[in-house]
C-alpha cells in the first residue's frame, strides 16, 4: 500500500490535492478542492474514477473548476459520486447542478451523495441524474466524529479550522499493513512459500492448522510469532486558516503525519496582513510542521502579490525553521 499525492494547479493560482490510495489490488482516488484549472491536467479517466471530492470551503478559488468535474461525472452509473464539505454544502451543490438544463438525463442511473459535515452531525443527501438533480433527498444523519469516512483500506478524518467561516482540514490515513517478520522467519529456518499468504487470510481462524514444509502448524501461533502491523502512510491537507487558541490541539491531530500539505499565502514580513486575512505565512506553516513532528511539509497556495518574487522565498523561509520543507513537484 502507498499514498500517491499530487498538488494540482500552478504557483500563484488555484490549487487542489489529488491523492491516490494504492493497496496493490485496488486504487482509490480522492480530490481535495477543485479550483479553476486544477483538474485540467488529470486524464478524463482519473476524474471519472474519483471516489470522493472533499471541499474545504466554498470560496471561489476552491470551487471554480467544479463545472469540469460535473461534466465528467454527471452520468456516472458504475458508482455514486461522493461530495463532502462544511455546512450548506448540499444547498450549494444542489443550486450548482440546477444551474444547468438536464432534459436528456431521464434514463441515467447516476446518484450523487452529498455529505454535509457540521460540528455536531453529518447529514447525507442524495441527488439523481434521472430527475435532473431536481430533488434533494435527505437519506441519513449521524453524529459527528473526527473520522468521517473509513473502509478496509483507508480513513479520512476532519478538523474544523478558522477562516472567518468554518473551513475543513482533512487527514487521510492508510490502514495498518500486516507484514511478515523476515528475521524470525529465517531464525526458525522457515522457507517462504504459499503458506505465508494463509497467515493474512481473514477467512481462516487462529485455531486452524496449516501445512508448513510438510508439518502441521497452528495458524494462531504462527500469526502471533511472524506477523506484525506496520502503520500506513498519512497525509494532511490544510488550507485557508489561521491558528487560534482553539486550534492548539491541531498539532496533536497532525502528530507523526508523513505529508503535510499546508497553505502559505504570505511571507513572514507581511504577517500582519496574513493575520488580517486569516492565512498563514510560510514560516508559520513550518513552525506548525516542526511542532507537529510531521515528516515532510509541502507548501502551496501562494498569494498573487508575490508573482514577481517567485516561489523560492517561500521555500527558503520555511526551510530556515523546518528543513524538511518542499515545494510541489515541478514548481521550481
């Protein structure tokens, strides 16, 4: 298993994060925000295979590319389109879809599930192409917990951030991986073979016996001795926010994250402007990364006011605080 992460868009323009969870047998595609031109360099196939689209909030620079996503997926019948976002997400998506004419979709079995994340609850609504997305039907309501989505391969958790409006920060974590302790395998002179696959087969009970090199062995004892759980990779996406006392626990939520994709709208010399507009400086993002113990910080979402300056001052400022600071691939 592995996380493949890619910041979309260009420096000093709208950005988004495309994240692929690869289990080895299956791939899951997640998109975080959908600003103008951000998904243009993704293939149509990748856009149509996107399992979940997560909106941090609905300022224009985070949603201006959504029409492209709609056009690619309005008739998707093989699996539902999942949209996640803060309060009023269902209303916003409903009105956006209803800004188009859908008189030719009566036979299309495409379902859109809109998940509205509020501080106390998550409400899920369904819209359907066959009725031209004309009806918004509430289908589920559940209590809010930090983990908003989970399956056998990965989970996504949420933090509420402050940007004068509620903004959602997201963290994706792979499920722990069952691994074979090769040192113990060699110490017992156990040669690898097809029997190793049986250790991870959940359909088999610990009380079962399997044949290992011609000898019957208890499966539970072998599992206890040879298997261990290796934590999966994790990536956080934080944009358009500033740190307050209430956000102090953010560092614990980020603790040990492999990748932190963090906005850096301003340079430290304009920190007062950053605070006024509820954004971070590159230095402040680096301080957050260092305090949280993340492995890598990737800076993005730079203000257009620095176009003439270029991207290097952001990187240099962050590296002066946290050496493992980087720019998105291709930005230098």
